[in-house]
C-alpha cells in the first residue's frame, strides 16, 4: 500500500466536517417528553421516599411537614435526574421554573379554596330570592333563611363605595399629576406621605374620621362618614398607582405637545391622561379592592343597621363586609350562613366592578 493510499481524505474547501457541525440551539421554553417523564418520575419517587422515611422510619408526623419534605425531596430528585442527560444550565433553568410554577399554584389554590369555601358555606342562603330583595328589619338571627335578606348591605356597599370613588379618584389622580408633571417643591414630601399612607390600617382611618368629622364637627354617624373613611384608605393607593401609570407615558409625547404650542395643563389633559387611561383604570381597581372590603372603618364611623337606608347623610348604613363580620361572629348557624352569603355577593360585586372598569378602559384606549 502506498503512502498516498494510507493518508485519509482531506475535506474539500468550504465543507463542514462532523467535528465542526454547529450545535443545536437549546430550547428555552417548554419541555420534551423525556423532561415530562423526569418530572413525573421525580414526583412519584420523592413521594414514596418521603412516605417511607417520614411516616415509617422516623418519629415524625403532620401534613404540613410531610408536604414540605416531599417538595424538598422532589426538587433534589428532579435536579439529579435532569443532570444525567442535560447540562447544568438546563438543570438550573428547569428547577427555577418549577419553583415559580409551584408559587403560582399555591397562590391560585389558596384563592380558589377561599372562593369555593365561601360559596359552599353561603349557598343555602344564596338560593333564596328574598336574600337579595329584603332587609333584616324585624328578623332575628335564628329566623329561617326564607325570611330577611341583605338588601340594605348591598345598597350600603354600592352607595359608600360610589361616594368614596367620587372623593378619592380626583384627589388621587391630582396628587399623581402633581408628583409627576408639576414636580413642585413639596413633591418629595407628598410622595413620602403617600407611600407612608399606603400601608395605613383601616382602623386608623376610621378613628381619624371619627375624631375629626363626628367628635369635633358634630357630624352624625352616617354612610357618608363611612365613605369618607374608606376614601382615606383609597387615596394613597390610587395616587401611587396613578403615578406609576403616568411615568410610563413616553416623554416624547409631552415634548411634541409642548413644541406645538400647548400649555402644560393642555398637555396633561389632552395627551398624558388619555394615554395613561388603562393604567389609571388599574389604579382605580386597586383602590376599590382596598376600600370595598373595609369593616373597621365602617363600624366606627357608621355602625350597622338592619333596615334599608338609601340616604347616606342620615342614620347608620350597613355594608356587606360589616354584615358578614357581625353575622359570622354571632354564633348562630343560620346567621353565619347569611354572613357567608353576603361575602359571596361581595366577591361577585367586586369581580363585576373590575370587569366593567377594565372593559371601559380598554374601549377608550381602542377608540383613540
């Protein structure tokens, strides 16, 4: 055999050999079949291991401890199984995604269990028409569910939250405009006060309104006083969220408006605020979510009532959170059922308000 025949053939210029084959890009989202089997096998295997060790070999007990040990064993097992066939980067990515998914599942399961439990406990009252069309005037806590209802609490909640929105929305948006657009000398002080009031307990807001409006000024305990207390807790939420929404508006829009000869007020009114409508709607939603569930503030400034009162400036006015609070702590089974029914109505009411606000904001943005 000649030397020429013993030499391997050289690759032609421009060709790519097997050693120079470009690597296949790694998929950064989704899982293939092997990874799904690894996930399922790690879950089942870690469950069996923890059950043997936790329940049989070690002197341990308790559901919460078992779940935590199972979760820790699952993560370790899942990381070990993935490391056999994948690089360390993929292992860290899949374990991190499992952690994030677990957090979302825990939050969703907690919310779902709360909603389902509330509706199940109050279903016996929700199926009666009188529960929506009658009040509790003359109806005792032990009366059957075919008598009385929460009409006074539904009307009181709608009236109080409506007045609170009328007070807090202009003040909150005006505060946000001052902090982002005007930027006066007191803007830092105002921002500090708003951030501090964001975590203000509702009972302090109720005591503040009670001392100033009722004790000092002699105003009676009414639904309007309760609405003022609710607005105190809503204003910082709306102001802080509106500030974030206004800051997102591109600065080029402001500069273009000012370059065309518009004043600062015209720029804010015709350019900045319409552009941030979706964010302002979100701010209002967050404020309503904070104010609609207030109980202590309503109890201090208004008090509970068993009859229907549509005048927020006269006599006490009940609300759904306050009625649910008083009913659940009464100790009477039928009254507790009414309390859970009122809580279920409150959930539906809040969800309806959120959907309406989002649809209105989306429609306004599309019309532009």
